[in-house]
C-alpha cells in the first residue's frame, strides 16, 4: 500500500551508470517519489541522513570509503528508523544476506530488477519497517484489565520481601524440573525479557506511589530451556491505613499458545491482505448467477470501479456482446462440476466506459463450505494483446521491409534474420545463427550504458527502443535504431524476441552537420559588427542579443535577456513600437527601416538605425532587428552642417563688403 506522503529516497551509489539507471527506474515506478538524494560515499550518506528526512536507503555495499558488511554497519544508528535495501552484485550476495540478518529490510540484485520490482521492494520495506516498530511499541503497553487466572497463584509481602508462588504453576510456566520455587521478586524479575523490564518497573513504581490498586501486565519470561513464555500477570494491591502498599496478590497465566497463534494469524492475515491488495491480478467472488459477493482492491483498480459501483451490477453484465455467449457457456459448464476451473480471454467494459482485454481463471468453489462461491482471478492483458497484434503485423512485413529484422529465442540467441539484415551488417544467417546479436555486432564505440539498458529490459521481458552504434562484418561503424518486443505465450512465458532495426547513420551524420552549421551561424550572430536584437512581437520580450548589442547598450547578456524592447525606448515611443509589432504579426513579409533614439543602461540617448524583419524563431514569429549606431555619423553630419553654415556666412559677408565698396567707388566717381 502506498504511503500518503511523498517518499524521500537516499541512493548510496558511486557508479554513475548505476545511478542513472536507478534514478530512471525510480521516475517510472509510479509511486509518490519525493526527493531522491544521491551519495557517492559513506561520509556523504551519513551527512544526508543527519540533515534530511529520509524514508528509505538504497545502499551499494562497495563505496570509496567503505566496503562489505562494514558499509551496512556504518548505518547502524539509523537502521531502526530508516529501512535499508541492499543493492547487491553476484559477488557480494552473501554479504547482502548477512546485512538482512543484521536489520536490512531486503536486497536487490543489480541488473536483475525492473521499475515494478523496485517500487514493490521500496513500498514493502517501508511498510514492514513500520509494522516492526508498531509491534515493538505494542509489546510495551499494558493490556486491559480482566479477571485473574489460576495458572500460578502468588502473593508478595512487600514488607518482608517474601513471595509465595504455587509450585505447579511455577513448574508449568517455566518448565523447571526441580522442586525449588523462588521466594523473591528478584528470582522472577531476572527471568523477564530485557525488552519488558522497563514496563514492569514502571508498574511497580506506580504501585509504590499509590497510583493504582489493581494491575495487569503481559511480558515474556525465560524458561529453564532458554525459550521464552508469554505470561499475563494480574493482581491487586493491599495497603495499610497510611495508604502504603504492604502486599501484592495475583495470578500469572501462561498465554504463550494464544500469543503465538495470534502472531501467526496476524502474520498470515497480513500476508494474505498484502497479496490481495498489492497483486497485479484482480480477484472477484460471485455466486452461480453472477451476483458479486466481493471484489479486491486490485480488481477495482483494473476495472475502474469502486466497490459500491461493482457490487450493484452483475459481474458478467460488462462482458463485450461478442463474447457474452462464450463466457456464459463456460460458466454454465463449470458450475456443474465440483472444483472445476477454466481459463478464458474476453473483452470487458471498465467503469469509465472503455473496453479492455482480460484473462480470467474461474474456479468453482461452491462445494467448499468456507467459500461457497465462484472465485475469479483475472489480469488485464490489453497490452499483451496489442503486442501480439503488432507482432503479427511486423511478421507480415518482415520479409519485405528495408529494415533489418532479428528473431531470437528466449535466451536471446538468433533464430532468423531477413535479407535487409544481411545488406546492413554483411552477415549471412548461417554466420549469426545461435549467437547473440551483441556478440557479432557491438564494438569499441558501442555505449556501455545502452548495452546495460538493453540487458535490463531483456532480463525483465520488457519492450524497448534505443539508438546504438554497431559494426558490420568488415568493421564498418554504423548507427541503428532498435525496436524490440518480447514474444510471450498464452501463459506469459517468454518464447523469444522480435527486433526491428533501422539504419540511421545518415540521420546521425545529418544531426552532426546541423549542429556544426548551428555553431557556425551562432558565431556569425555573436560576432557580427552590427547590433542584433531578436524580440517577441506579442510580449515584447528580448529573446536573443549578440555581443555588439550588449556592448553598445551597456548590459551583459544575462541582464539583456530580462528586458523588453520597451525598456530600450522612451515612453513616448511605446505606441509606435506596439503598432510596429502589430504590423509584423499581420504581415510576415514586412521589412521596416527607421532611425530612432534608444536608451542605454545608464539612460544615455543612443541614436540607432535599425532594419527589422520577421523570422521564425524556435517555432514562432519573432522580429530580428539589425542596427547601426548613428552617434558618430550624426556628429559628423552636424560638424559638416556647422562648417557649411560658417562658409555661407563668410560668403555673405564678402558679398556685402564688395557691394559697399562698389557703392563707395561709384559715389566718389560721381562726386568728381
């Protein structure tokens, strides 16, 4: 059962590959994963446990600063609080088992489990740890008051310290062979189990303080043969006129058989409940007419019904119309034979209205008085059916496809390949028959992580897809994309694998060329002598800038990418910018050129001439603006204008002077 809280996991593992695989399995496991902390040494692990709330530890026994059983013992302080699951290799299996004997909850064999087993192990370990702690706490509490029994009658004279006990009761409970019976309380207390002594001391202390006049307690006492008996001690307190206890009288009952039976029953019920609630299979109990008598939680999950909803319908009502007669005939035949059973497959409508394929094993238990019903165990096989259908299609096209097809047995050894396999790998069927694909196709650059990933999937009979480097017979390297499906029989037994592989070498080379091209154009963008800004016409957010723009505006790139283009202009220009953005959104082919005054980081005016056009940037429309700083140009133009004005003034002055001289000369001539 999943806890209501998110599970915080500490993974103690120094191998990066194993770290990657485990974290990926944890992500796909389906339970409420909280924080997953990774420690690569025992020192780091102890630090995480000291400062964080951890619900379970996944522990590799071989670390840089610790190895073997010492790795587990280093966590002894936390084992009683936090459950530990050992991550074991074949070489340290014995050490893993020793660790379990010392308090570890479970172990997992590396490379031999999937996300479901990992999740189940984690949840079971947490639940079992909680149960063990609850049981320990339960054993330290008192039971309710009830009447004393007569198995061993005793009275304790507190004044003299003498305890009188019935001899037969003493011998029966403690299995002693001699006739001597201890007459002191110490003779009894020394036999009490160490874990029970504190609660007895507490009761005795309360009696002495006047806290109670009647008492009862359950504890364990050691017999002469070294075993422990469970006893139920009950009695009352005799006090003097001052209220001080002077005598205790009572009886001790041997409840060993009852306690052991209770423990066995509780454990049995717990195991059965865990099997029912956590099983991937569903369980439904019906009568001969199909009326539902009970439904398990897993069945409710599979069929998407609440218990109340399902109990209100006939169990065979949701059977698909095309299968109703078949299912009805099977049931009618089965109920006529005691203890008969049948396994059938049919489509069934779930509570959400959709149909799924289920495989049911129906048992006739009508003759069993305790059961008196028909028991249906079933599982959802929709995924398997889909795989089977897919395999049929794949088998049909295998001979015609340009992709390589490989069919192996249950051990992964090649049984058949198509002609495309030979064209790609240069291997003929007789050369690879009986060999595993990796033995003849993998090479120096084949990724170890990809190999381990495929191994885990194959070991757990799971479909997978991945890209990997292989080598031809002549040693030529090539990339393939593998799609592999396990082939299962009607009983989910593995019979082989079907793999479809595509040569993606050209695709990978194209990716490499595209990446190189992107890097080239990125360099041209970053080091362009003009300022370049790419911005979003909807949000006005700056999406990208080059080095020149950052330099001219005075921002670093990180600061620039937090701005909008409005931050680069005066408020009086905002409406103009909004109108421009709208125009670009309406006309994707628009090109716009303008010289406007921009603002630097310090608020200084920066005259810029920008040419703007729309582009596709990361899947949406953006505006690319390439600009020149006009500051120096405008300064030069102003200087030229000032020089022109000065020359014009000088020319005007010269003309006026000449005219005045001419008038003066004419006047003098007229005077003469």
